[in-house]
C-alpha cells in the first residue's frame, strides 16, 4: 500500500498540470476568437465607409462616362445651332475639349461610331462672332496649345461660287479610320447637318468603386 503513494502523487500532479494546461489552451482559443471578431468588425466598418465615402462618377442611360464627364454621341444630323439646342435640352452643351487626353478619347471613340467618311460630329467651337477668333460654346477662348486642326484647316471656304459669304464658322471633328496625331478638326458651314457630341459633368455618387 505504501508503494502506491508515489503513483497517486504522480497522477495528482499530472491531473493538476492537465487542468492548468487546459485553462491556458482555452484562454488562447478565446483570445483568438475575440481578436477574429474584432478584425471582422473592423473590416465591416471599413467596408461600410468605402461603400458610402468612395466617389464614383455616374451618367444617365445613353451617355458614356470618361474622366468625370458624360458624353452623348448623337445619331441625328442637324445644324450646329440645332445640335447645340439638342445638347442643352439634355442638360449639357456641345463638347469643349480641354486636354489632349480628352481629344484622344473622342478621336478613338469616333472611329467606332463613324459609318462613312462624311459621318462627322459637331463640337462646341465657333468663330461666328468674330472671324478668326475661335471660342467654345461656353464663351472661353480656344487654347492655342490645344488645337487639333486637320491639314489645311481651318480654311473658311465660302463655297464654289461664293454662295456662303460668311464662310465656315463652326467646327466639327472625325476621321474615319483614325487621324494622324489626333488632328481631325475642320471648319464647316454652320447650317450643314452633322451628328454631334454633347457633354456634361458626371454625377458624383456614393458607391463602391470596383
């Protein structure tokens, strides 16, 4: 019987240590679970913030978004003034080209929508007020460093027999198959029917940007 005592002592020691180790193990599991819950809550909070704080630009149906602006490529062919009226009725105006990047976008986009060589598009540039002084539809002058005239343009042609004494005062763009160095602007009689490009600011919405 006395020889059994060491055995029971070892068993008691083992049981005591097992309980201690189990407590430590359970404590670590609980700590890990709490940290995981906190991490998930943080991610949910960040996701919520991203959902409502990240701006995304939106355009109405039928308009195309690019660079914070919306563009409408009209199918109808009409005069420069009628085209502008159509754009304004849609809440915009004939496009004003502010950068080479914007010209690049438009020139490449027109290659996709031009069905024939004469399928040109009005833009919001004119010198109808003062000959040779080109201004955009919003009244701002043309930046001399941002001009994309085709070869020999503008020429202010007055017609074969001079039937258009005022010359060509409105500007269109487009070159089927693409233009060299983006140069595809031309002046034309404002009464000539062309398609047009309307432009307006995109709406800055609150959504998740992907």
